[in-house]
């Protein structure tokens, strides 16, 4: 009899109620892939956007990319891992999701060894959000010591990690967040915080080298006003909107540039993130955990846009 597992599937797009926990055969890894027994799976805005709109997928499909767990099978061609290794990663993004399950398979190079100092819940909070921040601030902006970085939604999943990564690079970091979250951000290393509900950040902040925007909308035009000549705006909410962002930045003049970013699986980036964790310079915050059966509640909480840090599903 084929071994079965739990997995989250949806047959149509819609609200959290379309998410079903169903049985499915435990998958076998393809060549150069590994199978991971999932202990925890991170929940990201990409998940509920795909659930509600389909994004670039057509139902039926699974859910989730962030994962932390233990290698349970290794296919031919894999040399980096063995059965029993603790790993974390973002397998298959942006293609077939499936991290909301007892087992997930993916290319071995989409995973890295789990940070030794983190449990699986906190490790699962890292891959997609931390890689987004790393690829934006390090690979794209090449943030250096002394630069000024403005992070929007600074207490959110990507934002709270971006604050710490920029600070580790020696930057002066300013975050926008509700007043109730300012102490948390200052504790994570932010040099300044702006209550976007009380003031217009575009009037309160200037002379910025890099803006990391996880909100979008009118934040684009307002953020461009905070940049110094030659500054860089990085938009995260619409990776396909590159032309519009570039055009708006060009119209702002002064050599200001604008780009959009979609995160990619990257084991080297994950290893750099692990190093920051091991050095005590990066700490993921977990707002709430839910068992797999309560996946709809996890999505409901996430869509409220009030959490600090990440939401994580527990499976083992």
C-alpha cells in the first residue's frame, strides 16, 4: 500500500475556505532532488494572493513554499545532503507549490542546512522573506556601510528581516510601521522609525539611498521623493510592473532608478542568511503558529495585515 500524507489543496480560487487538507501519496524525489519530512511551513502573502487569484497558476494546486524539516529521501545526483539532515528552503518557487504538506520534494540546491540555533518553526519563517530581503538589499542594491535605507512595512515578514540585514551591512535603517511596533523595530536595530498613520513618511524622511517597498500603490511616488540623487527604489508587490516603476523613477529625475524584484531559490543566499543567524545578527520573529488543519485560520490572520513577523504552520 502506498504511504499517504496530509497536504493542502484547493480546487478553485477564493477565500480561506477553499483550502482543504486532503490525503495524497508521499512523493518520490526526481533525480537531483531530495524529499523533506516537513516539520514547519512558513505562510507568506504570496500564498494568499495565489489562493485568491490564482496568480500564475490554474487550480487545482497546492500551497506554500517555505519549509523546514528533515531529509527523508535522496535521489541520484545529490551530493549535498543525506537522509537525516536538517534543512530549510524555498523549493520550486515560483512553480508548483507544496510546502503545506507532510512531505515535499524539490531540487537539492533549493535547500540549505538549517541554522543550528533555530528550531524548525523559526527556520521555516526565514526562506522566502529572508531571501527577498537579501536579494534586494545585497544582490540588487549592494547596500554598504553608511548608506541610508528606508524599509516600508518594517515589522512585517520581509520588513523585519530587511531591517536586520541592512543593519548588518552597516546601513542607517529607517522603518515605517504603526507606533505600537516601534519598540520592536528599535530592538531589531532600526535607527529610526516613522508612524505612517500619524505623519507622511515622504515629509519625514529624506536623503535615502535605497527604499524597499513591500506595500506598493501610492508608496511608489511618495518613496521616490525620499531618495537622494542616484538613489534606488525596489518594489516587491508587483514583480511584473517593472516598466511602470522604471518610468516613474526616471520621471523623478536626478538619476533615481526603480526596479521590481521577484525572489528566487538560492542556496548560497540561504547560507549567507544562516551565517547572520549564527552570528546573532538576524532573528526571525514568529507572530503565531497553527497546526496544518487550521490553515484557513492562518490565512485569515495573515490577510489582516496586522502581524509582526511571520505566521508558521506546524506539521511534525
